[in-house]
C-alpha cells in the first residue's frame, strides 16, 4: 500500500480538477478535447466538469453517470480499462510497456496447450483482461490521455460504442477521467490502483508520455470490485478476441 497516504492527500480539492484543466489546455490533449468533445456538447461538458469536481477521490470505488444504465444493473460494462503501468517490469512484459498491447490476451489466452510466459503469470492486465473478455466486455490497456480521447471518448460520442465502463486508474486521474467520460455520455465505475500510482501533475504527465518505471498494483478490494462488476463465468470458458484499433473486443461468438 505504499503511496496510499500521498494518494489520499493530494488532488483532494475540487480546485485540483480546474488546475489540471488549465495545465492541459496548452497541451495537444487539451485542445483536442475542446474540439472533439466540448465543442460538440458544451452544456453536457460543463455539467460533467461540475459533477467531476465534487467526486470524493478517497472512496474505494466511484461511479459517475451521464444517464446511461447503471454499470452493474445493465450487466457487464461495455468496456474495461486498466493502466499500462500495471504491466510487469521484472521480468518485463514481452509486449513492451507504454502501449496498448497484450500479446498474451491477443494470441495465447484460451488456447489449449499454451503455457503462460513467466512475466504474464502474475500480471494484473492478464487477470483483468481475461475476466473482461470472458464477461463479454471489450478490454483496453490505457496509455495517454490523448489515446483515451481517441479510443474511448470519441467512439462513445460518435457511435454510442461505450455507454458503460469499468476502469482501474490512479486516484489522481479520477476527476479528469470522469469529466471526459461524462462529457462523452458514458457511465463509468472507477477503481483505484493500490500502489505506485501517480499522485500529482508532474508524475501524471511523465506517465502520460510513457515514462513510468514503477509497476502499479491492484489490491484485493480492487480485484473484488472487478469481479463484482464482471460477474463470474466458468474458468474453462475460452477466450477469443479481435483487436479493433487499440481495443481488444470479444470475438462475435464470445460476445453473444
Ligand atoms: S499478460 Fe501482462 S505481461 Fe503478459 S503480455 Fe499481457 S500485459 Fe504483458
């Protein structure tokens, strides 16, 4: 639980969201968000930021709603996301670190006779991604704010593709992430990373650029939250997925 004290004391003020926005406005993510989300839905964006500013980031799990059906009541969320920082560093993830790739889920999971590589055995991405795909949810390894805008918010706005979502991310990101999701018409449940997470703008910005040496973790409460939202299917249920852009989606017969 190292780092938890910092995570509970920083970014607590609603003003932290507006500070985050001001700093981001002069970066590519900020003006892209303004053009692709805020300009299309200005009032919804305004409401989203007001709602996100009041989130209690110290809660174990936070759910925010733009009007879509409740994440759990509506069945498995349409998408599950987890930060790339959960990828193992020793031994390192064979798919690389600051990217959307999980070679195990894409090519090996659910195949008979395939042994799990040592790096993948205790990997939270594998565990969460497997649960998501088994439940019929898409799975997304989250990297930068810009990619989240293009891969999640934009499809949510343009195609209503991701009305509900479950995400594991640092508490520091709860408010800005919730603001973007609400402005995009999503209903999301956020679970905090337990240790190693970013707790201020400087470390967040480095991670956003792919510079994140620490491996983050999900604690028992977090994994219980994942299981609670995704439900249980038989462990032997095979996984077949196809990659659409940066998102892994259950193959057609899996999603049925
Ligand atoms: S299971 Fe984890 S370690 Fe293995 S390829 Fe996927 S992200 Fe990398």
